[in-house]
């Protein structure tokens, strides 16, 4: 079997029409931006992200684009995240989709 004939097993993400090889060591996730995440500013650079995390693409409605640090994020934007560890994905999720605070009486 030639290398070119070898079937490639890929993972596909739900909102992004992107496929990654299972051989890729980094992890990917799709995360939605919630209003609480924008409290310190709307620019991507204002969002606290782990050092090993990269926002690869933004989906806003039917539009897709590669963000820069100065990109203004909106509530409901979907971000394609690339990270080295599951812990980095979880931390990013907590920063973008923080749990709702409950008030105790």
C-alpha cells in the first residue's frame, strides 16, 4: 500500500467545516462567546486565554474569518480553538462561557 493510498481518518467539527487528522497532537474545540466573557473588553486580546491556546477561526452568523488580537468579539460568536491540553480547553471554556452566578439569600 502506498502512502497516498492509505485512508485518512479525520475528525470533523460541528460548526466549522474543517477536518483534522487523528495524528494531530493538538486538541480542538468549538466554543461560543457569552456576554460575561466580554466584561473586560470585546477584543480578542482582552479575553484571558491559556498560553498554549490559539483562536484559529471565528464564525459570526454565516461568515468565517481568521481573528487578530484587535478583532472585536460579539456575544454568540463561535470560536475554533486549538490547544495543547484538555486543561487549556477547559480553562478557555470557563473564560468564554462562565457559569452563571447564583445569589444566595
